[in-house]
C-alpha cells in the first residue's frame, strides 16, 4: 500500500485549534473539567449530557461495525483489575515506562522524548539529570489488610488487550470459532501519564476500543496490517473525518513496542496551528504470538524452559484441517474513544454567516453520531394547543430516534443552539400546524426548510438520518 498518497496538499480542519473545541464543549455541555468545584484535577474530564451521548454513539457505531456487521468477531467485557501476574508476563511491569528527566535549574520534571532542542519548557535551560524509567501503571491495593500485605498490590489496567488475550480460549471454545477471528472490547484504561494534557487527547483515565484479530502463524501478517489500516480509514470517513486530516505513520523499528513486529499509526491533525500538527489517533500492530505464548503454561524458551510457570492454561490453538497445534498471531487495531470524539468534534466544527451578518457555529456531525437527532420547537410557547402538539410529536418520535422538546428561547436562538450542538433537524410547530397537521423541518447544514405532514415525519427523518456508508468486511 502506498502510504505517501495520504499526504496530499494541506487541508486544515475547520476548527483552528483545540481551544476552540474546549470552549464549545464547556459552553454546550459536551465536556466539563472534573472536580471543578474543588479547583479541578489535572487532565481529568467529565462528559456532560451531550458528551456522553456522543461517546456512546461512537462506541455503538464501532461495535455495530465490527461485532454486528461482520461474521468473524465476538465481543467481551473483561475486568478492569486483573491478577498482577497478567502484567508481569505481559511485560508491562518491566517495560511500561516513560523516561523522565529533571531540569537542574528549575527542578521541572518532563518526559525525555518530549523535550525540543534540549531546552527546558519552563525556564529554557539545558542542564538535565540522567533519564530514568518511570512505570506508568496506576497501582492499587486489594483486601482488608492490604496496607500490611505486599501481595495485595494490583494495577488498574493500562490497556484492555490483556483481558482479551487471557480469555482467548474461553471465547474460542464457547463460540466454536475457527481462525481467523477477532475479539473486541470497549472499556476504561488507566495510565499514570507524566505529562497529560491537550484537553481529552491525553488523560490518565481514558476509554479504548480494541480488537485482537487472531490468525495462523503462516498468514500474510503485514498485508493484514494494511487491510485493517484501510478498514479504519474507511470507518473514520464514515464518521465524517476528512481523509486529508489523517496521516499514516509507519513506526520505525527502534520505536516499536516490545511485542510488535510492525505498527502503523493513524495520525490526526489535532494541531493545525502548529508546525507539527499530527498526534496519534490509533494504532494497528502485528503483535506476533507474543501475548498468547507468554500467558500459556506450555510455551518454552530457547533453552527449553517454561516461559510462564504460573499459568494454569495453554492458550494454543489446534488446527483440525492441518492437524497442527500452534500459538496464533495477532493483528491489533486499537483506537481511543476520547481521541476519536475530539477528532470528530474538530472535523465537524464550522462557521456560517447568516443574512444579518452574524457568524454562527454549526457542528456538522454525522447523523449516526449527533447526540440529538431532532429538536421539536413550538413557535409560541404560550399557546397550549401548539405546545401540546409539539410534545406529542416528540413522544411519537422518541421510540425511533433521540428527540428533544425545547421552548427556552425565541425560534432564532433555538435554531442557533441546535446548530451548535450538531442536531441535524429542527421541527417547528406553528399556528398553521394546528390546521394542516404539518410541521416545518429545517436542515442544520443548509438551513433549508420544508413542510412535512406529521403522519410522514418519522419516516422522512429516518430516511434523512441514515448514517454514512460503512466499509465492507473481507
């Protein structure tokens, strides 16, 4: 696959910077600073009424695409706290580190790989301590006497993948799966990031959408990486992301994780105002047979010794056709809910000037992601007949789509608010509606209006709200 074809000419995202989205998110109820009444907590965020809907819609779109629309993927939900031995044998206890350095002049502490031109970001000095590893897994203690028990140490999972690997045999046998097949999971992960920041882009608590695709050792693994890269590029396009704002980064060998033979990162233009605008949106990795092998009781090292003397299960796979037992290799597409939501908000942001010369913000969200699909607005909230009809329409639409009733302002302000939160359609109930049993349907993106009979409204909206096409499976 020619990755260079995704460079093209620079096309900047509609939002000029993340700060624009931060302001919109707080103002309109997408994301709030966590613990704000106590001064907040660094890089912790709460998702408001619209934010939780947007996150849920992203997760549902992903789950529907991978688990429902394909025939080769199952879903699970594993525990956030796993046996500590999982993290020992996965390599996280030994290798899941950031390298820290301290500025001797101002005592600031930073990640070594984030320092530019050897200058301290705080004071500009170039006098550093030696780099040292810092394990970023968040620790906890289990049990009533945990404070006095060294074996009570546990971790909040730093990734959801290990919960999938240790359940490989459970899923494979109960669902009677043959290779190739995948296991998908959506869930929270935790990392004690040294330098979190940039809004919801890098946080200590985040949500992942990970899928492990298990294949034979003889499969064309590199081609499968390319396949899943293409699939996700198509899926992000289905969410409304502009292809020009996505960039493919082939991770060089010296930067690969300890388990990876090849990794391609899909980067997004989160910082259009910067010289280096790209940041990772997701990664697709060929993890070889490392994970299933390292968690298995029978896997041997080069000297013939058991790699894992603590495991009670063998996670190998027996191929009936070939009469052969082996440890499957894994292709892992791992995406973040939070980073996807931020990319979606940035790509959807646009501004439009009305006939009065006023600039309005329009959030052009994909119909499948919009938190609210239709807003029902009474033209006169002091007219009981109009209000009653509007509320009845809202109740009739609710079983088939997310609808809200809103009479908290004049019709112009209501339109503007719904545009800004990404509602595709506004339905206005007016005096004429009482006579002709029809309503005015206004389009968010074009501001065009059409008159629709109430009896035809649900069908009309459902046709207009169909999501963008999703990529086909293998």
